[in-house]
C-alpha cells in the first residue's frame, strides 16, 4: 500500500461532462463527498463571498469607475452622464 501524497501533486481539478444531462450533478453527488471525507476539499467556508474566501480586500466604492474613466467619472449621486462628449454613457 502506498502512502497518500498531499503535497506537490496538483492544485485543482478540470471536470468535463462525459454525458448530458447530469454529469456535473453526478460529480457533485459522488466525488465531492469522498474528497471531503479524505480531507482534501473544504466542507465549510469562512466568508460569504468568493472574495472573502480568497482573502481579497473589498475595493472602495466607485473604484472600477475611477480606474476606467479617471477624472472624467461622474461626481456624486446626481450625476447622470460624463462630461466628455466621446463617452455618452448613462449612469444609474
């Protein structure tokens, strides 16, 4: 009997459907519980979001807008359009 190796083997899985429908449901129902039983797959998560579970910080509100438009980003909740004539985007 060989020893179970837990390091250096792989860091993920690629799963492909071999039959449809139901291939992924079969994987989740049959393979995931076995991986959890062996201790190689989590049974619970610390955070509520993927970002929380990956340990990533939450960006400040509006960061995506400032990164894309810089100083041309609309200011305040009342701003509806950008001042730049080439960018005719409507903001909620």
